[in-house]
C-alpha cells in the first residue's frame, strides 16, 4: 500500500521501539542517499547487564556488532539508524510484520501482516506455517499477478535459492531466468535478493516478443528497469553474455537441457532448474525392447522422468558441478516438484563420473539432449 514516506517511517520507528520487537533488517538505499552500510540488522538481546538492542551492520566486507550503551535511550540508536536512508525495511514484532520499500520516486510502499501467535501453532506437530520470504499478499504480486499455486511455487523456489546462493551484502550477482514466461520468479528473485543488500543484474529470457514487452513494462511500473531486463529469443540463442546464477522454473522437456547447457557455457556458479515434462527420453524408451519395467505406458512415463533427471545430474557432475536432486515443494502443489540444484566446483570429471553416465545410457540405449549440447 502506498503511503507518504514520513508516515511509513513513523510506523517503522514505532515498530523498532515496540517492546515486542523480534528482528529488523534494513538494506539497499534510497535514491540520492549513501548509507554508511549496505545492510543493518537490529534485534533485542539479553545480556548479563540487562536487555539491550543489538545492531549488526555490514559495509559489504565484514559485519560489525554493537550493543546500545547503558543509559543511552533506545530512541537514539533507532533514530540514527533511520537517518541512514535505507531503501528497504523488514521489521518483525510479536504482533505484526512490516515491509517497506522506497521507490526511485521517493514513494513508500508499506505492507503489513499479522504475526501468528505462538498459541496458534498446533502442539501435536511440527507443521507451523512457514514464514514466506515474500508474503503471498505482498504488493509485488498485485502488479505481476499469478495464482495462489504459482505464488507458493515461487516462494518455495526462493527458499531453494536462499539455501543455495550465499548472500553477501554489497556483492553483485548476474542472474538469468531462462524461459521466464510471465516473470513471476524473475521479479520475486530480484525483490528478495536486492532486499538482502545484493546488487542484482537480472535478465529474463523468453521466446515471445509480446512477453518481453509485457515484462519490460512491468519492470518500469515496479521501478526496477535499471536492474531488470528482458530479451526475446530462444534459450540457446538469447543474447546474454554471462551469468552467476541461472534459474529455470518448469522449462518444458528439452528446454531444461538447453537451460543447463547455457549455464555450463557461462560457467555459472549456481544453477537451479525445476524440470517439466520429459518427452524426449520417454519417446526413446518406446524403442527399447526386452524391458518389462517400462512395458506399460504409465510406468514408462514415470521412469522417463527419473532417468532424464539422473542423466542430467550425471552430465552436470562431468561438467564440474556438485549436484543435488531435491523436492522444492510438496507434490500437492505441483507434480513437477523436483529441483536440480548445482554448484560449480570446477573439478574435472572422474572415472566414476564417466562410468555412472556410460552405465545409464548403455543400459537404456538413449541419447540425452543435454549430452549433445555439451558435446559428450
């Protein structure tokens, strides 16, 4: 919700001084401002000398921790922090969560959400509702749209991103979303990473020119067009020169192979790809004789999913990546819930890597598209 900046900062100040404050994080900068730090975190701590506010700041190199001095009012520390003119605030108290984003025009977008009370959590289980990295009713989604199911998928993907990519305030990341479509993930990943104090140069790639135009207009509406760009083109031919992080959410069939091949070609440090359908290997399996395991179409289809992603993981290991295949969201939300999560190590392929891949293609007599693209 858009509110006057002074009103928003007054509300943030009240939350920072709330006795129920749990945690507050400030990052980014307002236009024309130059904070001393790229990120600051404020939280209450209990010391032997009594309760204090603790401030952890980072200049992009290393964090510094300080506690409010005895006799110094909490208001002094809070007012000094607010004077730094950060562009993003996330404040959690016992009763509410506030998220503030200051646009390039100096307008304040303030989002409020109630904090779930501890007694609302069911005692018989460990299934307390997860705190969203971006709340489902975040104003961002008012602009980009998306169903509730899509928002859950995006939030789950962001969690995988947070668990994979080390976030260092002040660092710069080139992020490419291949097959971005309506760019739900593109904008959400940019929003979350930039909120952690990272300078993000984001590129979304989709084959359709009308999607490029739509997404570019959204970037301008959201006032992030300096950092978020879109190009029209195929995954293999899109004019993108480099990437530190490659994302691909449900690129269909061999489009996932193309996304992985581009990532390897860029020597991307991190790759997160959630594959969609696996028609290519399934079609090749139809010609395989003497394999009762895949005699029934439904079994062949499901086995093709497993075999395809096993081959992709094996090929990425041969290309110098450490690879995990994990579920990034419950299958109740989407049956396509596997995620290939890869981190570049640069290690040369081992004999064991080659033997693993050779055994798979030899037994099932298939030729993965990714192998062709990588020249294996």
